[in-house]
């Protein structure tokens, strides 16, 4: 058997397979035996008619048609093994000539994508760190205190005052049009407002002071130009508010907050802890912005050659991920698609652009991992397991350690490698990357590699058409 390959765009290989006469004859022999077992040939028991009788009875064309599926699949598998090719999807048969010599067929095979990185260490993205201000700390401390608020009904009915929590029916109108999407006959839903100047738009707070349960007020407020809702920016909004319930909000004394927050030490200790947490949060946010900016440039400058079948597989994977999310709310994937008015194929098609971008990002980052020689050692995985175990309650730690060390070990390994990669990307983006050193190779594949491995191991990828159930092995 002679095999020649041709590299095509989108990670496709064209295989031109020329069969030996002996291969074709063996395939025709197998096909004749199958046909002889299916029908009664006059003068012969089932399965005993020789090939020349079968060929005369059915015709050579019918025999070739019966043989082609089995013959092509066998030759295709041999060609893949001979050339060391691992398909990532089902092949596409383009041409078959088995009626005359040279017997041959041509097939296009999707193979693993190729990724060519740019000078990725020259790409820059600034790290813009923000300092923690006293105002940020004060707001965070107020939030801690708010977590322990107690609501109490007033001993006697009274007008609303600063600090109260109001349960209201609220409607809002702009230019005479209702902003809420509410049916005319439907009951107006209830909302909760905290009567504090910094929690309500200017004008609404002042308009609600002194309102009493059962009272309805109409308050017109001019909205700021930078309001989150673009439909009301710089416009007058009419609020129609009916007070249903008034409750007093009792906040703990500040000295009680450290105990309520289960923090050892004084209020100043809690404040310093809060400042440190804010600093870490701001640092993480700045690094994420830097990393996102870097990755965007990296993907734009990287050359990709990705087979369409892999993009389709990724889109299908993403669709089923969405389905799993909806299952948490008791909604099946079919119900979700029916609600959207989409078929499964239409939904996959719609996700392809997003799937392609996700694939490009994953492939580019995999190449950076290889180029930077990033890896993880067993002791690093063990250290991360220990850190996670310490976050559990004492009575849960033994079970958690067993689960994390065994069933979830590959997940832990991926998270360790991901953390290393994020740190290195920020270093590269800011021009502070260390010299590349040999590291222990990471044994745990990424999610994409997991799916690629599964595809490589699938025997279906080594068939062009489904194998004939009655095919015999020589």
C-alpha cells in the first residue's frame, strides 16, 4: 500500500492511499463471503458459494460496493498507523476508485492544531496598581458591621427617619412611560430601601423622610449624567412610592464587630486586616487586568491553524456546559433550546465564534507553558492539598484530604499550574520575567488536552464510514 500526504489549511491532511491488488482481492473475498451468508444461491448451502459464483450472480459492481466500506476502513487505519497520524475528528472521504487500477482513495483528515507564537516575551501590558484609601477601609468596615444588623418593629407607629429600612411598592416613570416591565393588572412587587443619604439617589432620600406606613408619595428626581441606567441619565424620573412596612435597623457597637466577625484582636486589628484584604483584592484585580490585556495581544499576534471539527467540538462542549448550569434550576438542555427557539445544531453554530476564540486562547497559553518550561512537582500538589485541607473544619479534614489527594488530584494540579502561569504572564507583561529554567514537567493535562486525548483514543476517529457489522478479519 502506498500512502502520500498533503498538508492543507485548517490543520487538515489529505491522504492519498493506493491499494495493492492483493488488498483489493482480499477485500472482495470477504465481501463475497458476507453476501453468500445473506442470500440463498441455487445449488449451494448458505455461506458456501465460491466467490466467482457470487460475482456472477450479483455482478462485480455489487461486490465492489459491498467490499468498499470494509476495505477502505481497513486501509485507512493502516495508513494512519503507517504515517503516525492521530485524527482529532472523523475523516472526510473525497474520492474512491476501486473499479480499475490503480485502486485508490483520497481522504481529508483533521489533525491536532498548530500554534506559532510571536515573540511573546516582548509583549507588554502595564500593571496599574491602586492604593487602599481610608475611604475604602471605612466602607469595607461599614459592610462588615452591616452584616450583623438586626431589624426591629418600632414600638409605636412613627414617620420614617434616617437609618430605617423601608419595604415599599415602587413604580418609576420617565416621560410618562413606566420603567418597570409590569402588567397593568399585576400587583406591584415590593422593594427594600435603606433610608440613608449615600444609599439613595439625591432627592429620593429627602423625599422619603417622614413618610408613614400606608402613605403614598410621588417624588421627582433629576438623575445624574453618569447613572448606571443609560435610559434615565440626565432625565427627571417620577417615583411613585407606597410605604408598606417600616423597620428600625439596629447596628452592633463597633467594639462588638471583631467578635461577631470571629476575628481575634481589637477593632484596630480588624481594620488592619480589612486594609490588607483590600490591598490583596486590588492587587489581584490589577493583575487580572494586566493578564487580560497581555493575553488579548498574545492571541492577536499568534498564528493558528485549527481544524473546523475541533471548533465544532468546543462549541458543542460549551453548549453542554450551559445545559449543566441550567440543570441546577431543573431545566434540561432540550427545554433551554426550545425556549431559545434553536435546534441543537443551530445553537452549536451560534457558539462557534466564541468557541474559536476560547480555543485560540487555550492553545496560545499551552504554548507559553511549554516555552516557559513551567511544570509542577508532586510536593507542590501536596502543599496545595494541605493548604486547602486547613480551610476545612477539624472533623472534615480527613475526608477532605482523601478526596483532594485522590479523586481531585488532577484538578488541584491544574490549579497549581494555572497559578504559576498567571504569575509568569504578569512578569512577562511587565518586563520582569526571570530566565527560563528547566522545571519538572506537568503531568496533568489541561481541560482541552483532556478532550483531545479522549478524541485520539476514540476508534471512531479512525473510520471514514461506520464499519460493516459482518466484516471478517483476515
